[in-house]
């Protein structure tokens, strides 16, 4: 009491707190946590984040369940898959018995089935302009189907059928104009309304097994030949442009949808090769890891990744600029793969295999499919970032890269590795014990046998 | 029909067959003849020429010659034959000439390339063309590859709010009616401009005055102008007045007015009065700062000279001095009691009249002042003499460089004032004087001339000795507490007899500089240091760091030494319970003796712990090689050190740091790249160029613009560097170190 009355006033310092700083307005608000971000106060930042990264990478592996389901219904092995350019849930599939099926992927049901060809249905291609589907089969026919009806009833009969003289193995459609390219004995260019090809490109006598239009630089076509070659065409020119011969045959190829001059080929020698069409002297990247011939390849619509289907009963996912796969998908019942496709929303992968099933996979194995709330989303992003940050630390790297693979894959991988080591050793020995200086050829360039013009 | 055929691709072989067939149909005989001919000519190795009888899709390159050409070589029609027919008609002479000219100039074209070669050329050309064409995507592809974040699908239409003014700006009147209306509206006073409440017309209406008001205003203005001119004239007149008395009176009046005003203010407006007081005070302070009344001016000096003979001058000088003193007197405020009582004017007993103190003896100022004046003159004269002598001395000693700094030996001749000064210095810096004296020996001994090298050597040695002794002394002084040698000092040991000298950390002796800094200051510093040390000691009085460290070492050493393993079981084979001793027999049998501890590397190292066993578990967690994209370990470590979680960095930063590289929208088809990307990029570039041009046009000086650009350029990286700095700040070395270990 004296404090206030007397002359000698004593000052009492009081901490002042504004309740707005630490109280929440409503019950649903998040509690405000005042933090001091001074790094001096957090001496163990890195170790704590390391622990979090470790947990994150483990959780990612725990949640990595890529297989979503299978589409069962074909009577024979699959040959090709077709993604409808407008409808994400529509998937077309062709089989060895010539059947064409339209699937509703979301419901995992057959929408429509039609006997499209006698013998194999080799390939299909979509025309977005006319919303039609072109199929080619072993019966030397090109058939055009309409793809507009929701119940798939327009698949009842083809709109147009072209009878050709020779075998057809592949088909591809120009992105914006009504041109169709087919391959077989030669590369033929068709116009929608004509019964005869408007152009024929022939280089050598060997047949072609795969042809693809470039989706970005629209007039460029590439095809794979059975003489181990890849041939580049320009639709407007009268002759093919360039041919490059690899050591083994390429089974399939796919253009990068975001990079106009990049394409990847799936080769018989267990590898995939990414080429820049301006430089055929050597591929810009060799994608390894498969232990048997690679049958099919398809880019993700973002152009950052691609999926490859192999004869070794596995699917592998690659970053388009990395040599080794980032993931491998396989199941016990999945047999030799014949085709693979990356869905147009970049979330799913479809694979077709010999044992008549189409399988649906997640593009990112640990991704959550349901609704992700904002906080969960940020948590997932932070986790991903942490894993990326500490990806080079051995413990985390080990967990992050560890995959269970089938026994045959494991064994043959070891076998291949040992053979590669042996080859390297032999080369070294030869180099050291010959007087003549042998030219050093980079590993990438060894694949190229010749580039013809 | 023929068109269709051309469209059909027909291979060469088939073509050959076609030709053969066609030939067989028509002219069997001729063909036979041809064949015979061909056979007969096989020996001559001439090319066999196939012949064409019917238009086909492709013309054989070997069949350019007409059938039967070999037969009718003589029958060939030449241009001359045709011209000879023309010659009869005179009006076609010109044509004849032209043909002749053409004939003289013409030469045969080169043969076309072989088909495979031609194809090769075509292919190469086509490939080059497409290469160039495709390269236009280079930039966009590269930028996409390095982009921090890509959002798919690309080329989403940008959402932008269009304002009404923007929309109307685009509108152009087309119909005559619209044009008329726009003409009416444009530049009309009644159209309201943007961001303004009133139209120009309305504003005008508001500002305009009535006639009466205007007249009144004019009258007022005229009046004020007249008043102003009167005032000006008056001021001019007054300025011309030279009378001193007048001015004095004026001043007094002014002062009076001021006082009156102040008084009035005191009563009515104390606030303003205070302000006035402050102003006065400020004036006084300014006065104090200047040398106006201190007798330093020209006038004051003159007065001083005159004062010897002139009473007036003397008085005015005294007056001036008094004024100065009054002004410079420090006003003691009643409230600040903390300050010591200092005499308002420091009165020094010196003869200098300018130093003050002459006020009490103002009764007889003449003698004082004159004596002071004489002294001043004397001083000046002497100073000149000294200068002369010094110059001479310098010329003399120029040969002896070691003695250049020597003070002139004519010290005694300099008058008292300087000696007084030196005495003062002595009193103030007595300690430093000793030191200086000692060191000045190096310089002072110069009176005896040194001729031999030995002489020089000895002096140098002497100096060194002295320096060393001095150093020792100085060393002992500042840090007596921590010096273990200080134990020899008896007083110290008495005071802290219970302190173990080994418990002190042996610190390096604090370096004493033997610079010319006076010791007084050093003493101050020392005191401060002492105080600081004391406070530190107080602060850490409780935690005994050395003891702790020793304990820790002991603990570690103990943990490292193997222990005996005791396998005895109490009560097994004998009585058990509290206080029962284990028999020797049992001890011998069941206690396994540990081997002697291996020698430690830090055994005799004192205050040092060496961790000898590596931790293999830690090793396993470390990164062995530098990961691929990094070029230096430091860069990699910095990325590890920069935290990304919200515990360590703000939420907004986390959001930025963890932004995914590729974002896709659920349920949306991502279409392949289109030309629009290129076009839009080009457009964007063009737009930016346009804006830049606009800016250019606005700013007529290009130099300025460039400067601005430069500054922009420079500001950007600084921002980046700031961010990096932050990252560095956040980083923490100990954490990574612990990780590495």
C-alpha cells in the first residue's frame, strides 16, 4: 500500500501478453504455437530431420502398394492398349484373337466387346479430331471405329474399312490432321477419305514393327524395323530421312509428349534407349535394369517418366533422364508383358500381358488415392522433401531403393552383372596386352551399329 | 487415268515388266530386230536401250531415246531445217536471230545423279531441315527441365480480372452515331474523369465568385500591397541610420519588448513561455560555443594593444570579457544534484588574461593586461628563435640518422610555459613517464658520439635487457591470479593458500603491448578487464568446469578399463545373509580377473580426452562419396544443414521448400505440348519488349534508364544472396559433425 501512497514509488515491471497471440478464435482453429526459429536454439536440426526422413522413407515403403486391380475378360493374350484422348476412364484393348474391348476403368467393367479382326489385332491409334479409333490386324485391314457413345455402341461396326495389300503391324495417327501412318512391309501414309495410301516410304526390304507420329512436332514419324533399325520420316518429304541400326531389334518406341525431339525405344537387348532425333550417333541415355527383352514403352503425359513392359514379367518405371528404374511392379500371376500405357492424368499405369489380363497400377506406388486433406498433403510433401534431402545417406538410400523382385529376375540380374563384369575385365585385359592402341568407344555409342543417310 | 497411275507407287521391276509386255503386244517384229541388234552390239559394250511405246507412270531413265532412233539417225530434224523454212518470211528474222544467239550460248546440262545418290542427297537435305525445325523447341524444353515446379496441364487459360476502364479503352466508335457521341463526350467539361468527384464544369462553378465578392477581394489585395510598400520604405530608412545610440536604444527597446512578451506569455500561455525560455537557452548555448566574447577576435586583440594607453579601450575589453564570462557561465540547475560542485568558472592562476580569472582583479587591469601582452610577445619571439636553432640542429645531426628524433639540447632555453606543460604531463602520466624515460634512452644517449660498432652493439644490448625486465614486470601486474608462477609471491599465497595451483587452466600470458599508448589508459582498461573477469567469475562461481572435465575423463577411463567378473552366488555352498563375507576359496574360483587395461593415448596428456574406439554404427549412417549433382562437399553439407520442416523454419518457408516439382490436377487429361507454348512465350517476350519501349519513351534520358536497369539487375542477385545467407545462418555445423561421427 505504501508503494502507491508514498513518495518513493517503486516500479513494478509486468510481462504483457496479448491474448490474441496465443488464444484461438474458434474451437476449430489450430492452436498457435509460438516458435523461435533462431538456429542457435535448435542445435540438432539435422539429426532430427534425419530421423524424420528415416521414418518417412519407411512409411513410404509400408504404404507402397501399387497394384489396384485387374481387368479380366479377354479370351487371348493382349496385344495393344489404347487410351482415349478425351475420356480418362475409357481404355481400349486388343487381343491376339482379334477382339477389341472397351473398358470402363473406374468401374473395372467391360463396356463393349467386338470381334474387330481375323487373327491378331496388332495396333490401334486415336484421332482426336474425328474422335475415331483406327485398328490394324493380321487380316490386312485398317478399320475405323467411332468412339463417341458412352455405352460403346458405336463399336458395333466399323465406320470405314480399308483393304491393304500387305501385312500391317502398326498404326499411328497425326495429331491434328486426318493422316494415318501404318507400317508393315513399308511405311504407308493414308489420308482419311482415300482407299489408297498417299505416300509410301521404303528403305530396304525389311518390315517394320512399330510406327509412331511425333505428337509435338506433328509431321515427324519414327518407325522400328526388323533389321534392327530405327527410321525417321518427315510426312511432307518424299523419302525417309535417316536410319540408325542398333545391335538388336527395337520392339517399340514412344515419343516424349513434352520434348519434341526426344523418343525412347524398347530394345531386345534388355535395355531402353532414349534418342535425340537430331543426333543419332549415340543415344542420350541407356536405361538398364530389365533382365529380358523390353516389349513396350510409354511416356507419362508429363514427359518426366516412362513405363516399360518386359518379357521378364515385370513393369519398370524410369525417370526419363536416369539410367536405372525408379520402381518395379510385378505380381505372381502376371506373365510375359505385351503392352503398357501410362494414363493421361499421370496417375495410373495399365499393363497388358500374355495371360489375358489388363492390370491397373498406381504410377507412384505409395500415393494415397482418396481425398487428401490440406494438412495431410503438406505432411506428405514434407516427407517427400525429407526423403529427397537425405536420399544420399546410405541407410535411407537402402530403404528407399529396396524392392522385392521375383527369383528369376534376381538370379538373372546377378548373372547379367557377372557377365558384364567379365566382359569389362576381358576388355581391360585385351587393352593391356595388345601393343596396338584400341580406340575407346563410350558405352552408349557401342549400341549404334551404323547411321545411314 | 494417267493421273491415277502417277499416284500409284509402282516399283521399278514391275515397270520393266510392263514395258516388256506392252512391247510384245504391238511390234513383235521390231522387238525381234532390236534384240538381234542388241546381241550383235554386246561385243561393243554399249548400253542396251529399252524403248517406250506407251505412257506409263514413271519414265525409265534408260529409255529417254525414241524408238528407232538408232535407225533414223540421219533423218533427225534439226533446228536449222526449221529455220530454213522460216527464212522465206521476212518478218520472222528477229526469231531467227534469237535462235542463233541461243544456240551459240547454250551448253548441254549435266546428267542427273544416279538414283541412290540422288535419294541420299534428298534425305540428307530433309534431315537437316527437320533438325532445324525441331530445334525451335530447345528453349522451352530446357526451361521445363530446370523448372522448379511444373504445373500440368500446361497453358491453362490465365484468370484475369478485366476492369471496366480497360474494356472501354478498347472500344472504338464505328457507326456514325457512335462517332458523333464520342466526339461530344471527348474533351467535354461535363464528363467526369476517373478518380475525381466533380466534373471540370462543376469545379469551375464552385470556384467562380460573384461581382461584389470579386470587388471586395480586389480592394483587400490593394490595401495589403500598399501596407507592404510602406513597411518596406520604413525599414529601408531605418537601416540607413548610423547612430550608435539609436541602435542601442533600439536594442534595449527590443529587449524590453521581449521581456514584456515573455511576462505576458508567462501569465497566459505558460507552454509558449517555456518554449521561449528554451529558445533563449539555446541562443545562450550557441553563444557559449562560439568564440565571440572570448577575446579571440581581431577587434579584441587590437583593443588589447591599445589598452596600454587608452582607458576606453581597457574598459571595453574588460566589459567584453565580463560579458563572455556571463554567457559562458554554466547555469546550475537545481534538480541535478548528482553532479559535483564545480566552480562555475575554473579560475587558474596564470598571467594570461584570456584564460579568465581577471574578473576579481578588474580594479587594476592595466598592469595585468600589459604584462600579459608583453609576455605573449616575448613568447612569440622566443618561439621564433627556437625554431631557427632547431633548424640548425637538424642540419647538424643530419649525418647521424639514429639521433634524428632527438629533442634539441637547448631545452633549458625554452620559457616556463613549456616547462609547466611538461610538468603537468609528468603529474598526469607519471607512470608512463618512467617507461618513456627508459625507452627514450635509445634516443637520449645521443650526446656522446658513437664511433665504433662495439659502442652501438652495447647500447642495443642494454636496451634489450631493459625491455625484458620491463616486460616481466608488466606481465606480473595484469594477470597475477592465473599465473602459476605467482605462487612465489608470498602475499598471494597467503591470501589463497587453499587453492590448488594445478586446478587452474594454464592460460597464455596476456600480451602487453609496449606501444606508446599512455599507461593511464591502460590502467583504465585493466580495471575494466578486472571487473569483467570478476563478474564472469561471479557468474560461473558455482560450476567448476575443470573439476567436471576431470571427472568426465575419469569416468571414461574407468568405463574403458575391463572389470573383474564376479560369478559368486551368495549363499551357494555356505551361509548367506547380510554381513556374511565371501570366502577366499569362492573368490578365487568365481571371480574372473580382468586383463590389465590397455594403454590410453591420452594417459599423460592432462586435460585431454581421446576417443579411441570408432563408432561403426555412426559410420554406417554417413555418406561416403560426394553425390552426383554436387561439386563440393561444402555445397552438399549446406543442403543437409538447411532445415525444411516446420519445427525449424516458418510455415510459409516450408510450403515453398517442399513444393513438389510436378503438380498435376486430378482427373484432367494432360495433352502433349502444343505450338501455343512457343507462341505464348514469343508473345510474352514481345509484350515485355513493348513495355520496355514504353518506358524508354517516357524517360528521355537513356542513361537514366540504363542505370535503373542496372540497379534492378544488381538487386536481384542480392536478394538471392540474402536467401543463401539465411540458409547459412540457419545451418549448424555441430549437427552435421555429430552426424558424420
